[in-house]
C-alpha cells in the first residue's frame, strides 16, 4: 500500500477526480470566522511529568521530543510537574540520590509512594530551558508526621530557585483534594494558608501574586459529580483572595483495569460520541468560571487515554493518537485553555518512556505510537497569531468522523481544517482499509488546499518504530519521532515533507481520509 502515501500526486488526482455526489459527507464550511468561534491560546498543548519522576525525564531524548513540539508553538510550552506523589514528597538536604522511595507501595513505580528528594532532584527544573513550568506545592494527606507547611515550603523554595521566576507559569495548591481525607473547609484553609506563605517566601507583589493553580480535581470526581468539584471549592472560597490563575481538572477517557480488545478501542477510545459524552460536566465548570471567576483560565492539567493497567498497545498505540487528536480539538472548541498530557515511566498512556525504569508494563527508552498526535495538534493550533476554532457539524452526527476549523483571529478567515476518521482499521482486521470521502463546501474564496496526514500503515494498532516493525511507523506529514533513529529530534524517512495540493472546483474541495487517519487541510 500503499503507494497512497508514497505517491501523493497520484493520490491527489484520485481525490480531485471524485465528484461531490459520490462523497460520503458534504461539510458546509464558513470561510469567515463564525460568532461561535472560540480563541485558542498559543500554549494550548502541554506535557506533564509526575512530581517524583521528573528527574527520569531529564535526558536529551525527552528534551528533544519536547522541543520538537514546542518549536511549532509561538509561545513557550508550559510543562506541568505535579500529581499524587507531589503531595507526598519530602526534602532531605543530605541525600545524594535525586529521589528515594520510602514505600508503602511497591517501590519505585507507583505515584502513591512517599519519596524523599535530595538537592540534585531540583536540578531537574533547569532542564527544558525553552519551556515554562507549573509545579505543585504539597498539601500532605491527613495524619502525616511533622510540620507539613515546613515540608511544603522546602519543595516550593527549591523548585522556584532552580526554575527562576520568569519560568514559573503557575504554582498548584495541592492535587486531587478528595484524596487527603480533610473536610472541604479544612482543605480550603490549608490551601489559602499555603498561598499566603508562598507569596511571602517568593516575595510576590501586585499582579505577581495571581499565580496559583486551583483544584486539580480528579477525573473520578468529575465522573461522579460528588461535592469535591471545581465549582464546589470555588463557591466555598478557594479563590477568595483573587490570586487564582488557573482552575484545573483531570481527565482520563477510560478508567479501569481490564485488557481491552481492539473492539473496545473502537467503542471506548476512538469514538467521537464517547469523547463528547464526557464534556457536559466540563462545560458546566467552564460556564461557572466564565460567569463568576473570569480571571481564571480553565485547564485540564492531567490527562491520558486510559488510567489503570491497560497495556501500551491499547493506551498508546496509533488508535490512541487519533483519540488524542479528537479530544484536544474538541476541548479547544469548548473553551479549555490548556491540556497537559501526563507521563510517568510506568504509565502505559505516556507519549514516550524516557528510560528503562518503568518495570514490566513499559519498555524504554521508546516513543509510543500516540506521540505524533502532539505535533499534529500543535500545528493545528498554529505558530502565528492566536486562532479561533469551531467544531464543524457533520451530517448525521456520526460516532467516527469529526471536523474542526481554525480561523485567523485578525484576518477573520479560515486557515485550516482538521478531519478525524476514527473508524478502526489495522492490519489483520480482515477487510481492506476503507475511507471517508468528504466534500468541503467552501464557496468562492478558496482556490487550492494542501493536505497533510497523520498516518500509520498498520492503522490503529501501530506502535511506532521503536516498539514495532516498519509497518508500525507513525508519521505526521511524512516525519516521525523515535528513540532508535533520531533520539527524539524527528526525521523524515523520505527526506521531504509529504503533502498533497488539491484544487477547489465549483466552490468545493474534495478529500479522502482513510479509516484510522487524521488530516489537516491548509487553505491557501
Ligand atoms: C510556522 O508555521 C508555518 C505554517 O505552517 C510554517 O511554514 C513555519 O515553518 C512554522 N515555523 C516554525 C518555526 O515552525
Ligand atoms: C537523609 O539522607 C541521609 C543520607 O542518605 C540519611 O542518612 C538520612 O537518614 C536521611 N534522613 C531522613 C530523615 O530521611
Ligand atoms: C509549622 O511551622 C510554621 C513555620 O513555617 C509555624 O508557623 C507553625 O506554627 C508550625 N506548626 C506547628 C503545628 O508546629
Ligand atoms: C494487545 O495485545 C494483547 C496480547 O497480544 C492482545 O490480547 C490485545 O487484544 C491487544 N490489544 C489491542 C487493543 O490491540
Ligand atoms: C460510541 O460511543 C457511544 C456512547 O458511548 C456508543 O453508544 C456507541 O455505540 C459507540 N460507537 C461505536 C461505533 O462503538
Ligand atoms: C476509497 O474507498 C473506495 C471504496 O470504498 C475506493 O473505491 C477508493 O479507491 C478509495 N479511495 C482511496 C483514495 O483510497
Ligand atoms: C519506517 O521508518 C524507518 C526509519 O526511518 C525507515 O527506514 C523505513 O523505511 C520506514 N518504513 C516504511 C514502511 O516506510
């Protein structure tokens, strides 16, 4: 096959030759920015590292991967350092190792352990110098020994010093507060006490004080709708001083322990309806913030395809990359201001595994099949002035096809369109790979369009070159990112970017999106 990708010109002729009546879908596209379009921050895309594992990501491989995505953005990427372990860490100034696992769970893969940190841990914050970071001020769970504010300030002081004031994008006041076993009033008073101490410790003045990330409400709470939600803590005064900058929740598409089949990958992950069905509580939080606390930016600060013991071939295959594309693009249209994709060496949903410390569930160092979604999403956001995005209505609201348009905020015209064909296909499935033919009804303003593809010859099952064979390569516009070949710098096997140019005819641009593929159409 698939001369398709190797002979783009031929493919383009095929596409161009297909007539409108034969298209599976006709999409009506406004070429002028519609009123409903939503601004997308230039730093929308983000990665995140679990606090106690930050030092594992301090290698050239991880830094190259971060820069491969960050260099496509017009503002510095904001990395998140935080998570469950971030509420349990303790500083030991005479420890030589960066981290030391104290248990009580199996050491040293779990984020639920207590870790002691030596001074060299904090050197980690000097890495990724092209980025900014948010980090977490620990709020220890109930019944922890010692004076917790002293322990928390040890972390804040050392992290802030290593990072430098101009690279601090935010400081989270704890994480997943229902986990601590305090009542709400006690939690809020601890959080505000910490806010006060941090302001004094770092000497923050005036507008500098508005630096705090509030909530970090867990996925499970959003799903249950229990009273540890973002709106609950806001109503109870977590932002009463007005020093909040971000209001944060966490999101995993799937939360469970089984070993899902490819059919479940289709039903649960690669499914626009299933992704959309998770958004009503998020929409509610965003509306509350816009109506009542509009100094706060709503972010999803910890996210992943699946949390639990699902294997890498489910959580981080190319199928998960297509989930990631749809999830990020949908979230932008709903007013989410940043999504941070969380990683830990043991976590199977990670975009890459930085080293060989993950235990039996992961292998490292490797880049996972999900990774190429990151440069795709960053390129959809764009590297120029901030854009505005809308979801395009697909007739019949299919589960397995979605479309999004990005407009130039100043010129107020369409620049890009993304199409995501979530229909699952992989080698060994049986039937030949199908496709969706889509006719884009753009009117007179568009003359030609350039198409770039997020592609894997092995479809949804592709693991990426490091874990798979040559058919498992995952490319975005012909480029791929690996440990084996390029140490995360990215390389283009054919030596040139792969794209096709098609002409508009009678106000229509015709495109074909194979099953399990996503494309960006750039309007010229
Ligand atoms: C910015 O985006 C444009 C259009 O996609 C591209 O040509 C250019 O190379 C990008 N710049 C960087 C620094 O990536
Ligand atoms: C701190 O680290 C030193 C050196 O490893 C060790 O001897 C000491 O017991 C540690 N202290 C605590 C309180 O963990
Ligand atoms: C903990 O230490 C702080 C000084 O950072 C002090 O203000 C506070 O009273 C101490 N708390 C307890 C319970 O000792
Ligand atoms: C992952 O691999 C296991 C073992 O080969 C297999 O049983 C399972 O179906 C695969 N999962 C997916 C989603 O391909
Ligand atoms: C997609 O998800 C929805 C909602 O969970 C479900 O009803 C539907 O059957 C799924 N579609 C496919 C093709 O699996
Ligand atoms: C799309 O699928 C149809 C059959 O459903 C096939 O005839 C056509 O060749 C395919 N087009 C491309 C470009 O793969
Ligand atoms: C997969 O990538 C490797 C490394 O760039 C390259 O040698 C190989 O030809 C690619 N395979 C296919 C099928 O394109």
